[in-house]
């Protein structure tokens, strides 16, 4: 028996049947952008805290993809404080 290859939708949360797949995907994308800015600027979580006023513990959570405590607008705000740009299209 051969394994059947099933194409994904581009949203792993949707593929896993999560009812909040869109929200989870957006949070993951915002977190990835935040991590990208931290890496590009070579900022530790402590340095990021000093620059943004956002607790270092929150940056630890973002780096570890523990995003359940974060609302989308909060992640967008953190990204903006780091100088990142966010565009919303409806």
C-alpha cells in the first residue's frame, strides 16, 4: 500500500481542523515577523524589552510560540514598537 499525498491548504491549523484556524495562522505569522525583527537587529529579549517596554517574558513566549496569551492587536503593537510594518487588508 502506498501513502497517499494530500496537499495542504497553506494553513496547518485549518488542515488540523481547528475552528479558529485563521486567528491562529495570523498570530503565528505576526510572531514570526517579530522574531525576524529581533534576529535581524540582533536583539536579546532583554534589549527588546528596553526598546519597546514589552516584558522580556512576553518575548520569550513569542520566541517559543506560546501565543495563547496574545491578542492579534497586541502582537501587531509589539511589531510596530520594533519598527515593523503591519498592513491589514479586508
